[in-house]
C-alpha cells in the first residue's frame, strides 16, 4: 500500500513537474510564434509583458527574460516617432539593468544591451561618442566570457565596421570578428529550447560588404 | 500538484479574470503584465490597457500586476467566482519615465508641443549662429533679422519684449553689453542646456513680464562624466573642468575673448579704439539630495570692454570715441523634489548684478542694476488626465542711472526700485475624444506703478489624426516699462499686449510642419517727446500698436543622404505709435518678410559635417529728416549666406572638433538703416551715414578638445 501511495505521490510530483515544464514549453512556443509574426509597436509591447509573466514564474531561467527585453527592443525599432523611440529604450534599459544584475554572466543579454546602444545611435548620430565606445567595450567583454557566442562576434564586428578608422575601427579590423561569427553560426549547436538563434543571414551580408570594401 | 486536480474538476470550474491597468491619473498602460503569481495563467494589457485571461486554478491566489518602471501591485483573489473584474492603478517608480504616455499619437496643449525645441548641437552647428544661442533662434519662424542688434525681435516686438528664463527663473541680462549698432550675443554657452524651448507667443501663465515671447532654457542635470575641455578660437580661448561623483558634480569654466589679433588680420570696416575683450567665468554644481531631490547651482561673472570711434552727428567729418565697460554677475540656484504623494516642487532664487559704463567723449552714463527673484512652483498629475500647477514669484528690481557731461558737469542720478510679486495657477486637461486644453491665470502687482493685473492664458488643441493637431490660443501679457524710461518717470504704467494665435502642426517621424497665424494688440506703450528726453512730464502710456502675420516652418531629415534641414518663412504687418513716433508707422526693426534656410549634411567618410544657412529679410523703414513722411523710407533687402564645416577627430586619443565658418560668403552689402546728422548742410540736406556690419565677412576658426 505504502509503495503504491509513494509511487502515486511520486508520479503526481513527476506529472506536476513535467506539467510545469510542459506549460513552459507551450507558453514560450505560443508567444515566440506570435513574436515572429508580430510587426507593430503595440503587439511587441504586449508580447514583452507576456514574456515578463513567464520570467516571473521561471525566475532562474534567463530565456523568458531575454525575450521580454528583445520584444521591447523590436517595439523601439518599429516605433517611428523619435521621442517615443527614446522613451521605449528607457524602458528597455530598466529591464536590461534588472536582468544583467540577475544574470551577470549571460552574454546574450549583453548582446541586447549593445544592440540597444546601436538603436540610440541611430536616433541621434551625435550620440555616437557616448554609446559607440560603451558598446565596443561591452562586446569585447562578452567575447571573453563566451567565445562560442556568434552574436557577440557579429555585433562586435558590426560595431567596429561602422567605427571610423581614426577611432580604431574600419573594415580591416572588423573582418576577423565577422569571419569568426560566421564560423560559430555554422558550427555551434545549442540544445536549450528557445535559445536565441538570430543573426546568421545578417552577418553573412555584412561580411560580404566588408570583404568587398577591402577588395577596393 | 495542481495539474492532477485540474483533470478531476469539471470544465465549468474556470474563472475569467479581466480588467484595466492604468496610471494613477488614468493614462492607460500598454504591455503591463498580469499573472497569477507562480503560475502561467495571465495576460498582458492591450492598447486600451485591458487584459483578460481564464484560469482553472481554484482557491486563494495572488494576482500580480507589474510594468517596467512602476511599482508592482499584488491583489489577493479567491478563484471561486466565474468572473473576476479587477482594475488597478500602478504608481511610477522611475523618475526618468515621468513624462511618458505609452499609446501612439499622444498630444498636449503645452508649450512643449506648440514651441520649437533646439538641442545644443543644433545651435552650435547652425552656420549663422557662430555658437550663439540667440543666433540660432534667429533662423526660426517669427524672429526678425536685425543685423546690427544681436537680440531677439519676435513677431513685431522689440527686443525687451522677449525674455529668457533659466530653470524657470527670469534672467535680467541674458545678452552681453555692446556699443550701439554692434550686435550683442548671449552670455550663456548653449551646451549648458539640455532643453531650449522657444515660444513665440501665447506662452504659459508660469511666466510673465514678457509681451512677445519666452525663451525657456533648462540646464543639464548631471554631466556624463568627469572631463577637461580646451577650446582655441580665432577670437579667444576657453578652459573647462568637470568633475563627477555619484551624487555630486561641479564644473568650472573660463572664457577669454579678444578681437584685437583677429582685427589686425581681417581689417574691420568700423574704427576701433579698443577691440572687444571679454573675461568670463562660470561655476555650476549639482547635488542629488535624495532619490527624487536635486539642487542645481550656477554662478557666472564677466567683464566686457570695448571702444569704437563713431561719427559725431553734430558735425560732419568729426568723430567721437565711445567706450564701454561692463561687469556682470548672475547667480541661479534651484531645488526640485518629487514627493511620495506625487507632488513635484520647484523652488529657486536668482540674483543679477550688472553695471554698464558708457563713455561718449565728454558724456558719461553709468547704469547699475541689482535684481533678485524668488520663485516656488508646485505641480501634480491629479486624476484622469488633469495636471495642476501653481506657484508664485517675487522680483526685486533696483536700477540707478548716473549721468555726467557737458550739460550736467556735477552729474545727476536717476533711480528707482520696483517690486513685482506674482501668483499663477494653471491646469492642463485631456478632454474626452480628441481635445486637450490648458487654462491658466496669472496675477501680477507692480509696486512702482501701483497696478495689479490679471492675465488669462488659454490654449485649446484638437487632435486631427495621429500626426497632426490644430490649436488656438489667447493670452494677456504685461510688462513694466523699460528702465531707461522708468528712470525719468517712475509712475509709468505697465505696457500690455494681447495675443490671438491659430496653429496647425503636423509631425511624423522626421518631418515637422507648422503654420501659425497671429494677431497682437499693444496698448499702454510708453510715449515721450524725442526732443525733450529728460522732461518727465512728456512721458505717458498712450502708445498703441498691432502686429499681425503668418509663420511657416518645415523641418526634415533625409536620412538616405544624412541631410537635415529646416526652412522658415514669416510674413508680418506691424505698426505702432510709441516712443518718439510722430504718427503710426512701421517700426525700424521690422522686415515684412523673413526667410531662413538651414541645411546640415554629415559625410561619414570624412567624419565631417557641412552646414549652410541662408537668410533673407525685406527692407526696413528708417527715419529720414529729409522726407516729409515719417518712417516712410526703406532700406534695401538683406541677404546673408553662411557656411560652416565641423570635422570630428582625435588628438592623443581625445575627442576633438575642428570648426571653421564664414558668414556672408557672397559679400552682400547689407545696410540696416541710416543715422542722420543733426543739422542740414549748406544745400539744406541732412547728410547720413550707413548702419552696416562691422565686417563684410566674418571668419571663425576653432578647435574644441575634450579630455576624459
């Protein structure tokens, strides 16, 4: 009897744990699908809220938090009004501050921080003096922490490519990072569900531009 | 544990939870998170702030409401009902998000939406500005081009009708002093400010003592980092040091300008006895005293010297030396604090000391000003889209003018003291559907003239669609008579202006279009007898005038070509009978048409920005004693093309800007007016001299270096 009860309780626990896990997989799947189909500011903002909810439940998992930040970044990119863009980025920064403190070694979150700096620079290119060096330093740090992250290499390469030569940038210095990124995109396989995978195509395109710039 | 029980329970056991998430004042929050704590059951709010989700959970749970930058709220719910409706108001945590409204296409009837904002870099890169704040403002609609005078003449108003406010405090002497017909420039470096709001009329009840316009400047909160800056210009040099700690910062700057070396290379058209020289020091400090409390302090001191040889209008061929000595001290301290109950308090105190000593051959005029202001303003978002702001300020103004010369060898002093207390109350209201209104009332009392005036200020805006709005505004504006007249007759009454404004504006992505039509009625303007300036009995307030016109503004950014540009056009019809005018006529500082084009292009490959500005102004009236009609003659048109180049580079790893500009590239001859001799020549004709620029073209070469 006791064994039956124990087995019963054990199976209950197993069911609840896997049910919990199933809920995670199901929720993330639904929301990520919506994320790939989304294309307006309001939808992205709503999605960010949804991912935040999941992040609250899965408090030790950085991935829902990651998507919460990324959805809001997409909202900022889609927003046309420059003042509103800046305001959304202020919100993104609050999330970035919270989650980079919680997950200090997570290089994918650093990539998003660097990306938000880039959007700030696109709003006002006079801000390049402030955000450019910040982004480069952060990404160099990230590359050291996780040399296998292709997105770190890609964004670092992009940053260097668009930094003028006299400030230590240019196509020549960018090339090695973009090439490394390409290698990593092709070779590295991560088994964690919903792990970010973006950037391969964009990296290849930028690599081509970089190579043709050097060929001249 | 929950999972298994879920299967046992009947399907009917689900609960629908819905509601709305808003801010304290009713503005909706889009993308807020609403979840049963610890579970996956939840939703996020849509563009109406509404959320809805179903849950099979039973019993007591905590519903968690959260939103980026706001305090979380937890509500205990008992999931035994079929429906639960819960509306929540969240309180803002992050002060940086204070002025945010998260739905697309919000709008206001505030000055911020109706005025034009310029960033420091916009100002410094405008070619005709030469780094002067007011120079950049002259390219905006509604601002007249008065080439021989560097101050703001807005919509038919004289320069004294436009006032400058720094952090809410009135600045008595924002311009440097200069000898007649030599343009003055602003005292303040544009980089001190992160907000430059120029309102060309109908501005808030918060500000007074300006009949035409208000330039509202907001100083920077905290610097980005500690740094040292060095600038070397063809006309002088600057040194600056900024130090930043966690909650404190201070900045020290010293500027020196001397045009003597420059004039020896590029000869001026006028004769200088002493090329303009200036010493100026600036100290700013910031201290964060609590999470939401900030103290700002600024003090500036400067000394200006110049001497120029003017024609003596008593005798053709003779000249007289005019020397100017000016000392100025300005101090401004403000304290801002946001309290827990969401009241925002701003308090400030400022002090100006200014002395101008003008020496005209045998004549001496010493003007001394001591002025102080105390101000306090409280504001709060009340409820459902209603903002309330009220406050008061008190100005103490002490002026003395000492004259000695041939007529009065022992000297005579004229002086007065005035006190101006004022109170105001104003509310911004978001009305249902698409209206927003701002209603304000200001009461001012002028001790010297013993007058109490109430000024209503009303503004109504209607949102046509996501990108455009229509607005109308009305306001009464009062101002004390100028010092130079008040000293003769202390009891001169306040001058007054009424504004009626209609405005349409369109703003989408990088494009802004504004068209504004206005009518200003002036009354109680000061009048006196020009031949008997010193006779107080001829002074009165019987002057009148009007100004009516249209301002058009278009601003855009062609990102594909890295080209930013704006175009301003103003048409104005304005006449007055004031001062020593014999009849109603168009004043000499007005051009009926003004056009300004400013374009800036960034070339990434060269790391350089190229700028161009072109200004056109139609001819102005001038007084001609040879003519029987008063102010009926016109000067020629004004044309000015300026170009500049800013090159960004590094020197020893430090960020550097190399700057070069040329004004009046085409070398157009611009005559602003004429001065006539006091007696006619042998043929009975009054001879004249032209009022022209000191130099046909002005070259500025500068190097700005920031060392971290």
